[in-house]
C-alpha cells in the first residue's frame, strides 16, 4: 500500500518556537501554476509585536556572544542548510517552476553566502573600526556595535538566496531580526527557520513572520523598539513605492536606520559591505593615557 | 576664597565687524532676495551687524552652481589637487584665527578662551585632516573606487558656527562633493568670513555656496531635488522632520541631533578630577552642546560629599562678558534659547527637584544664566529626560554600576556618556554597556577630526570625523546612489 505523505504545517517562528498566528488566520501558498502548496500562517499585528519582544529579548544573548561564537553559529546554519539542500531544491523548483538544476544552484549559493558571513563576525572591528591618532594624551578607538533589532523585508524574487542574503549580514553584525518573509514564498522562509532553529542560534535572534508586508510593515516601522529597517523586499517591485514612503516616514519618528538598496540586487553576485555597515553603530571611546611620568617621552 | 580679577577684555575691533554681510553663491558675495536680518550680540543684547537673506530662488541658483562646479570642475579634479585647496583653507583659517575667534565670540556669546583655543583651531584642523584624505579614498575600506555623491545640502546649528561649518564642508569636499550650506539664523558671520578665506584660496566658484536664512530656507535646501546628500546638525525634532520629508527619495542622510549625556561618577573616582570633568561636561559653551554631560549620575555613597565639592568648584566659575579672557561661562546665544532654559528650569522646580544656583554675579545686560545644579531629581522629570541645552545640570543617584548603566541608557538619546572611576576594567566594561556614540572615560568633551563622532538611537545616524565621517560623503559599489533610484 502506498504511503500517504504527511504534509507540513507551516507556522510562524517567534522566540525560537513555532507558534500559529494568534489571529488564527492562514493564507494559501501556491506554486508557479497556481496550485495549492500549503497553508501558511497569516501573521497579524500582534504577532509582529510578539516578534519584536522576542527579538529584543534575544539581543542580549546574540549581541553578547563572542564574535567567534556568532561565526560558529552562522557556519552551523550553513551546515544545516547543506543537510537539507534537497528539500530546499524541491521547494524552490515547485514554487518557482524552475528546473532542479537552477534551484540547486540557488541553494549552493545560499550555503556559500552563510559561510561568507560566518567569517565576517570577528573581522568587523578590524575592517570598520579604528585606532584614532588624536592630538592629546588619549587612547581613542572607534569600534562597531550592533544597531539592535532590525526588521527585514525579504526580497520577492529570490526565495532562499535573497532571504539568506538579507538575514545573514544582520546576524553577522550581532543584531537580531524580525523577518517579514516574501508573501509568495512562506514555505521556503519557514523551512529556513527550521535550519536556524537547529543551529544553536539563541531564541529570538531571528523571528520569521509570513503574511503581507503591507499589513505588517507600518506597525513594525512605527514600533519604538525596532531600531532599523531593511526595505529590500519593499523596493523590488515598482508598485510598492507608496508603501516604501509610508514605512520610511513612520521610521523617521524614532529615527530608525533605514537601508534601501538602489536597485533590485543581483543576489548571485558577491555581496559588498553595504548591508553589514547599514546595521552597525560606531562607538568612539576616549581613555586617558595616564600621568606623563608613566607615559614617558624618552623612549624615542 | 574670593578671587579678584581685573577685567582682561579682548578688543572687539579685532573682529573687524562689517555693517552688513552677504550670502556667498557661485564664488561671489551676492545680494539675497530676502529681507535683511540683524544678528544680535548676546553679550549685550544689541544688534551686531545685519545680513542679507536668501529666497528659495537663490537656493535654486546655489544648487545649480554647486551642480555645475561638481560636474565641470570638482569631480574632474584629481584628489591631490582637491586636497591642496583644503590645505590652503586650513592655513587661511589659522592666519585669520584671532579675527575669527573674536567674531565668533561676538556673534555667538561663547567665551573668547573657548573660541580662541578650541573652536577656531579645531576648525582649521578639520580642514587639514580631511585635506589628506582627498587623494586616499581607496584606503577608506569602501572598495577600490568610492564615488562622491554629488551636491551636499548641509544645515548647521548656532552653538559652534565655524567649527560645524568645518565639520560639514571639509569631508564633503575631500570626498569630491560640492556644497550648499546654511548657517543658523543667529550666527551667520564666521562662516561668511570663512567664505572670504575660500575665495582667497581660489576655491573654484560654486564648490561651496553659503545661503543665509531661517528654517524655511533650510527646509527648501534639504528638500531640493537637485541635491544628493543631506547633512544636518540640530534638534531631534527637526531631524525627525527631515527624515520624514526625505522618505522615498533615496537621498543619503546623516543626522547629528540632540542628547542627554550621562556623566557617571563611581565611588572610587578621583573626585577632584571628576569635578573638573563634570564642570567641563555641562558648562563648556554654556552647556549649549549636543553631547553635554547634562545628567550627573553619582553613586549614593559619595553623593553628598561630591556635590559639596562640585558646588564649591562651580561657585568659582566666572560668568561674564565673552570677550573677557577670564570668563568661564559666557552668554546664552539668543533670547529664544534663554527662554527655553528658563522654562525647563522652572519645570524642574515645579516638579519638585532641589535646585542650586551659583551665587556668582551676572552682567546686568545681555543673556546670561548662572550655573545651575538640580541636586536631586528623578528619572521621570522633564529636566532628566529633555535636552535643556544650557548650563543646567541634573543629578540622579545610583547604588550599583548596573543601576548606573540602566539609568544612563534610559533615554531615547544616545550621543555621549562619561565614566569616572579609577578602576580601568570597570571603565572599559561600562563603556561597552553604554548605548552612546562617544564615551569619555575619565575625561569629557574631547573632539578630534581623527575620531568619529555621532549618535546612537534618536541622537541621529552617520558619523563625522575619521574614516566613518568620510564614508558619509561617499558611495561604494554596493551602496545606493541617488542616480540609481
């Protein structure tokens, strides 16, 4: 007798757990031909607020982890993704109607992207910080620190690679993320959340909401406990200009950092550092170098 | 102890104040289309000079001039040549430093010892520092060929008029941008003398344009479709408005806004040094400093003794005429600001905070405020939460370092903080835990063009100074530019 398959229930990912939307709402994810793929949770404003609370909570653990440890965790996510490469290839080729070979290439690039960012965590201070040669008896240095909670709108055109490309730099910088998944690709986003959930990432470091950017966005952009926005997923189709303006205006009220790419990025290309730098704050510390008798002057 | 000082006034004649000043557009001093405005000498409350203001049509002309200069001259020039202009400007400021210092004190009200020893030399240093970057952009860590953004629209405040002009203009030009800049309505004079220095340095016409006027002109400038980059220093309220206005334009924006800096004194601090640091933190420039240490957080175990020492020291500060070389605390810049300080101080008293004012004599005319300390306040009071921008210190006590951090971070602002302790590891640990862009450990109010300055949270974003300050005026390959939108 043929085995009856067990389809997955796609839920949200908040605080390291997989809850249903508190609203009880779902929407239908379809494949390229419009056929039923799965029911996905249609996240509500309350879910978004819960995700922000979880992200704020997760910040202490994630930002407080050593850079080496953060790198190891992101690398672990690459390992987990590798292990499930087949599943993602199937999801992508079903959802987008591309060949298995094209889908597999996207998965491979996504794995490499995670590895790339895993190697960034303990180099940020060296690349973007400085020892400052100030004119006075002070040791002055500037070092990057995470901005905090970043709301990321995932791009629509690139279900896995786009998602990884926007989330990984946020994480590499020590930030936590509230990710609004592409409405068309909830299955890939939640399956990727399962990858993260098994990578020793602290609960709340990444939270995934599936649903509508236009519904969730304004609440997240106005939320005072969100420190930054990545609007990549809001600018990748021209019809969204009004939403983009609305979100930027709301973000201005609490002076959030807003990252907007100049055009739809080609995620297959090697990433630069713009996304990393967008969610780093630079802290300058001045420390006196002590009494003249200790600092000397005869050493030269 | 009573210290008697004979007056030691610097001569106002050194400033060679003219009756009337003109905006500087496309390499020439031109009549603005707007009304003339009088700038007031706050030391006496009397008019100092008048200046012509611009209209939005003049802003159009200035932006067009800046665009022409960018496209035809400045963007085609080698970095090394650009740098040489900046070096010339640095030298020009140094050569006219005495005149600029006196003029700055007359127009702004700050003590001559500050304009002479801090504002003017640091302005020259900013040009000198950034001059050196002009031919080294490939070493900024922004890729092999970072690009200038185009025309920068800049709006600066009245608290450090010349220095803020230098902070804004120098990195913009070094990166290859051209500039349209608007000084504050109450302090336009020193930047218009800087314009003479730019002209004497033979800076090509249109590379820097200076438009004078009030907030409406600033708004016209930052919203002008012909500019590619906005840099603003000023209040958080205006910064918020600018950020909202620029929504959807893709224009690169940096904001350096308000603050409510915590200056934390732990029980093991060297108290006499800490007293000096607290005084410098809140009374430098009459407290009209965005990164002022306006909240004293002192550990409960030493609070009483420390406040006694602090008051004894503050009593010796001499509030007086800005041009007197003995003056420690000068005049408040304007009646508007004086009223704001008075209003917030009264709010503190009304909310039940204990107030202490230095018994020092005040000049009988002009805009002055005696150094003021609220010796006991709570976290919820307006004087603890809102930026006063005056010589008014609010004191809150704490019991443990963790409590100090929690209280220090309990503000939407995040510009500066100070820590006073003799224990190095604790200083560094607290520096890491404070959410602010500049941390001064056993010192306060130190600035250098080589050290990045800027805020966390609602104190703004973007940096000025250092590599990060240059990055604010450049675009790397993976960053948006206006053209790409």
